[in-house]
């Protein structure tokens, strides 16, 4: 039997598949970024940002699937399989700039995929 408390906090979570994450990444244009949480939300599981990050770390084709365009919700870079300096360089090549390690004008370059 499920208590009222459990019913209130019961959330059905959609399983996130690698292919779904990679398809969403392809929709992020150069010079724009999104967050791990934004991707998780767009995939139907808002609490799965760590899973999204893990999937991005396994990206077999970072040239076609631009995982460097995914950053933390506070505008900081987050991780990258080839190092954060490489991630920052790729984003700078796309026209982004940084102030104190945070994407400048973060709210203007952040896109939502949901």
C-alpha cells in the first residue's frame, strides 16, 4: 500500500538512452549552450543530469555530436573527456567568451531543448 506521502512524491522517470541524448545535442547550434539539467528535462527525467553527464562522457563522436556545448546550470564549464581547456577553446572558437570561468551572457546564449 502506498501512503499519501509516497503518492505525493512518486515521480515516473523516463529512462534516458544514449542515442536520445546524442540526437538532442545535434540540435544545439554553434555559439549556443545548454545545461545537463536542461537536457535531462527535455528527455523527460529532470533529475537525471548526472546520467546525462555520464552519457556525454561516453560520446563516441564528439565532432558530429557537440557535447562541448553542454555546461553546468551556473554557467561553469563542467567536465569534458578531452579536458576543460579544450572545451573552453571549442566554445571560444564558436564566439563564446568567459568571465571568471563562467560563460559571459549565459542567459543569452543558453537554449532550452524542451
